[in-house]
C-alpha cells in the first residue's frame, strides 16, 4: 500500500517488521506481536494488546501530530459492573483478530473492519471490539459487544442510585490524551421537537462528567480529535450513567461511555449484547475540524436514495375527517400540482381509530387495526393508479406497536411488505417510537433491516423524532430521513409554527448534521383558520407576516415536507409551491453534492442568517426585525454569485437585502 507524503503511515523501515493483515485502497492493518496498527492516509492508531484487550499507545493525524500519550494507559473497552482489562488479577486474553472487506450494502458504504475477540475466563465473559475504517476518511468507528454468564456486580435502582465507591460506567472507547490536547466543547442534541424548541446546545467543558453526542478535544490551535456517539439524544438514553463522556484530568484519560445497554438488560448468557457505535475522528486545522464529521457521515450513509418532496396532509389539522376515495384522488392530483414527489397518507387510512388508542389509551393493537379503512379499500387501487398517472409515489404513515416493545415486528413487517408489493409503497413514516428498553430497540431495528433487505433497498423510512423516546440525529440514519418537527398553525406553545423557529432549528443542526437527511416542514398559511371558533375569532399569527415564499425557501437546502392537504389550497397558491419545488428539484443534486453549513448570524427574528453549500450555492434570510440590510462574508469574497431566486445582491462578499422578511438564493458562477 502506498501513502502520499505527510500521511499517517509508518516509515518504510518500521513497516518492514510488521505483518500486513489486510490492505485495501489507502487502508492497512498490520501487526507485530502485541502491537496492532490501524491506519489509512488520514489517521493512524496504534493498539497495545498485551493487557488482553486493546489500549491506545498512539493516535496521529495525517501530518504526524501525536494526540495520545503512551503513559497512564487505559484499555479501550469495558462494561459496567464487569471487571475491566488491565487490572491485577483480571486475566483478559485476546483470542482472535479478524479483518474483513465489507462491500456496499443497504446500510453502509464499503469499509474494512477489524474484529478483536477477547475473553475474561473468571466471569466467563467474551467481548469483541469491531473497528471500522473507510478510505481517505480520518475516522475509526467502533462497536463493542459482551456475552457474559454473570450479572454486573453492583446494585442499581431507578428510585435511588445506591451509594458505592468508584465509577460505574461502560467504556465504548478511551484514550490517554497528549498533554497539549484538552476536552473543550461538547454538543448536546435535543429530540422531541414537539416540546424542545432548541435542538442543539453547545457546552464548554468545565467538569469531568460531560453530556452530548459530540465531544471536541484539541490543542486550541486547530488540531485535535472528536468523539461521536451514534446514539439517541442524551436525555432519551437508557444507560445507567448520568453522563456520556468522562475526563480524568489527573491521568488525562477521556472515556466515551454509554453502550445503550443498561445492566438489567443482561439476561441471556449465551447471546452477545452490542453497543452503540462510537466514532473517533481527527483533524489538523480549523477547516478539517468543521468538515471531518460531515465527510464521515456522507461516506457512512448514502442519503441520496431518501431525498424527496413529500406531501403529508396531517398538517392541515383535519385529515382523518376528510378521508374518502374522492378526497384522496383529488389529493394525488393536487400533490402533483404543488411539485411533490411523494404523497404520504397519514393517520386515518387504516381501520383502527387513530394513534391515540395505543399511545394514550394503551390499547392492544391487533392486525385488523392496520387494514385499509373500509371506505377506501375498494378505491385504493384506483387511488394508486392516480398517483402513478400524476408521477406521485405513494408513501404511508405507520406506528409500530411501542406498547408491546415491537415484539410483533414480524406481523408489522408482513403488513408493510404486503402494502409495498400490492401498491408500490416504498416510503413509510414511522411514528410513536419509544425505545424504552434494549428489546424495543432491537425489535424495531429488526423491522427496518428486514424490509430494507427484502425490498433490496427500495423501502426506506421517515424517522419521526418529534416526541416519545427516539433515535435522534445520529442513530438509524441507514434506514431513511429524519422527520424533524410537528409544527401547526392552529396551536400555541412549542409546537406552534413560526418560520423563525424552523429556520433556527435547521441553522443549528446544519453545523453538525447533514441537512440532506432532514425533512423540513412547509405549512399552508390558510390552515391557521381551521380550528378558529366562530364566536371567538383569532387574528392571523405573527408568522403570516412573512411571505409564503419565505416559508418555503427555508426548506430548499433540505428535503421539503409540504405539511398541508394540497387539494384544500387555492390553485393560484399551489402554483407558488410548484415554482419553488421546481427550483429545489432543479438544483438539488448539485446542491446536495456539497456539504451544507450555517452562515451569518444565528436566527433570532432580528438576524441575517443563511446556509451555504460547498458545491456553490448560498441562501440568505433577512428576518422581519433585522435592522441592517447588509452583511459581509469574507469566505464569499473571491467568488462571483448569481441570484437565482428571491431579493438581494451578493458582490465581493457583501450581501445586500433591501427588504425585511425576505430571502435570496445564489449560485456561484466563477471563483476568482
């Protein structure tokens, strides 16, 4: 294997004494006695296996910068309440090392995996740690598993944390940091967007116990490492620990904790229990610090198959009462008129009387619940033909049985497969998710895996993160897109719609996630009247002071979710949606080929904010209370920009937007 100059590889003399276990593209795995080296041209990690489990003695960037130190070493794996490796009297032993080249499948891009198998004979526990590397990406993913004959050796209670000495935690990965590298920033994500208006919280690290899916450790000059936990948001996890990372400043050891497995989940001594994925990424400068996470996510997940412009009529507030064969035929026709690619039949298509029977009343749901409503069953084939005629792909809302921990997932899978086979439905919105136990998570995963495989990748899912106890922004991305929010024009509080809320959520998430995976709502202003009491009328909400084009433009750099019943929208307004959706679909492939970042001020109702794609697109929003009409962007200075929609001028990095409550969309035409 060859490396370019400045790569993370060993010297030629050093390399000659190691046995190459596997090599593919720029990835190489090599071993000499108890030393195992995992590397590609962007990252190099050296593991010492002598304690019977891996511990990191070196971690280097592509230019050779050392991020770990070879003293105060800690092993890279451990499960709560079981003996960790490296302690006296704990005879861990490495049993096997296996390398595999994994081809592209329905879940992940091509990669090379290294599985280290270990055992601890006194408790008769067997462990694996699986390392995942991708070509030319400065990241190493890790998944741990344990199979144990004994239970974790400590007390636990949900009522009270029974006092015991020491730290009780699982370790998905760990490092002894170089003296120049310090934990500086953690990023906490909030799901449940029905009640949590701010999806991203940044915390300067000031304590040893750290919360978040992301942790940045660096030297203050742009070089460092990042941990990602592909797990639900912190506040929705089941782990026994109250934190996600722990830093020991005396020994400079950082641990990435939270396997997603609580101690009481260990019930079967003959089966393995697998952790969330922990990912270690390195960066050499501020630009890599900004981009490495997105490069990894883009390589790991292929989101292009999940892109859509989806109509979901639930946002109109009265979909179940409107459902009839004639109404659904009109909806398919109107969906085409607003420029959609998919029409999603929401709660009301089925015989069962609504989601609340399960989520609020806790009814046991029988298979008959998910049969087609009698009034539309005979007409459904004709409705599907109408969709096909109009170029609209049918999609369907579905709520697996969370109140039985999805134990009936095979029945649910059979029903969805039947709908796919009969009517060509490939996209299912998954609602009512409560991952309260490991069993529920495993069963729901089994449902997704089964249908993705059986359909050869044709079936995918819209993963609703609006309520319950759900997957968040980094877990289950291999299965589909993220349905971000339930915002309504006829409610008050956190789940009421306002374009400022939607822009803020997208702007914050765009820093750390890929908007290519997000569905962003666009309501219809007329729906605010739907639930108005005639004897107590309400004035139009403040959101209506923004023009409709502004509402729509917010979603152009993501996957637009048309959150209304289009047949109830006047034809002239449908054309406004159509023009904007045609624009989105015209630029989408080029737009999504780059990575999308926030730009400008954080949205506040008084800001000039925006999003920029590295493929040469930028969109800006002047909010309604923004006093200034100009803003300067040094990073845009050396590019010529052409406005393709909206109202504004961008010249030599200076943006001018004369009107409040306006947007401007630009395409780069020339780099000077």
